[in-house]
C-alpha cells in the first residue's frame, strides 16, 4: 500500500481563511458569550419562578 501523497496546497483557500478568520472568530466568541448569558438568565428565571411558587 502506498503512503498518501500530500495534496497540492490550495493558496486561494488559505487566503480566504486568513482574510475571514479575524471576522469569524470574534463573531463566534461574542455569539457564544451572548448565548451563555441568555441560558443563565433563563435558568435563573425558572429557578425564581419555582422558588416563588413554594
């Protein structure tokens, strides 16, 4: 069985990653943080509702 030969390096794909990574990464971090805050507020509201019913 032959060893796999490295594929030709795709320079255009590398350039796209280099250009869009500074845009995509902060968006992902911000979206994750906002999603975490929303989930925590939702859990807190549910807990408050359960505690007030007792």
